[in-house]
C-alpha cells in the first residue's frame, strides 16, 4: 500500500501508517465531543470509580447519605434461554441495594418495557438456589435520558408499584426512576444534568465529575485509554457484522461451513458455535 507521488502530489491510497494516524485523529476529534450522556464515555469514566456514581445517586435519589461500596460497568447479565442484557452501570450501596444506571440519548432506547426487563433480569440473578424470596435486595433501575421522554417537564419521574384502590405503595423493593436530562435549573439535579451535557470539564459544576472527564479528555494516559476503547468498539461492531452474515448464511441452509468461514471472516469454531446456538 505504498503512496505513489507525481509532480509533488500524492497519488493513490494512504499508507498503513497514514491510515492509522488518520483514524487516531478522528478518534481524538470524537473524544472531544463526548459527554457523560454518551454511554461508552460514561462507562469508562465511572469504571471502578465509586465517588462519581455515588454523587449521581445521591442527587437523583435525593439520598445525601447514600454510600456506594462497589461499582461495575458494562455488566453482562446472561439469560441462557432468551434475551440477555448489558447494564451500563451496576452499583451496590451500603444497605445491599443494587442500582442499575443507564444513559440513553435515544427515546426509543429508554422504553418502559426495557426498564421492566432490566429490573426482572436483575432480580433473576440476585438469589442463590433455595434462597428465600425475602432475601431479595432492594433494586433500582435508573434511566438518565437526553430528552424528557415522559413529556411532563419534571426533573424526576419515580415509578412505584401501588395498590390502585388506596394509592398505597406495594413496597416490594423494586423501583424505576427516569431522570430528565433536558432539565435545567439552579438545583442539584439541574446542575447535574448540565454537567452530563458538557463536552468541556471547565464548564462543569461538580468537581468530582469534572476531574474524571478532564482525565479522559486531557491527560495522556486517559486519552490512550479512550482511544483503545474506541478501537475495541470498532472491532466489536465489525465482529457483530460478521456474525450477522454467518447467521444469514446458516438460515439459508445452502452453504457449507467452510464457505461461511471464507465469506464471513469468522473462524470455523465460531461458525460451529453459532450453528449450535441456533439449533438449541
């Protein structure tokens, strides 16, 4: 892939080195535009950082004493028979409660039944075999959305099960909360949603969040971490595309496994696994 030059002008395609440099510059430009409302950026910022998620949860839940003991990001919750889910952030507080935080720029991605499904998948993985149902911890599914998906102009939309006849809460320990990312105001939640929409750490109110954003956008180490993450995301997207091609060929039922390997780019073992999963 050498570049040919003619009369001082570049002719033909870029060299591999130049392609890599160009992709790196594109990643840097993309990184500058990231906000905490972008889930890939948020999960990197909150990865292993209890202080940041603790600040967010204290504000949105209006619990100033809440203490986060553990936080994990991109948590895969497997369902062996049906659809699995990947949680943006999963935190555990000092009471043992489990708190799932999702950020969504798309209204469609924050659907009410998705919140219900996330809640049910969390519950399904919180009890050991034979353990009493009363041992289920309190759970929260919290959607922080770029737009006011409920359309009522409120900053917070808590959802609880209740007795319809009396309005009393059912108190089963399951909670869903929608946070309106479009809300602004001189309040903790208004300032927090402002910070979630900022691309520049210098414009943010909360120092804890600003420091994390500054690290990943301005420090050499943080930028390298984010660039590697973006490369991994590209590879994952490519891999998913390859799997989709292989699945379509398997569904057609007229291709040998070797043909599927050659066309999809997957290994023979990966194609065999897709075939086995499809037949299960």
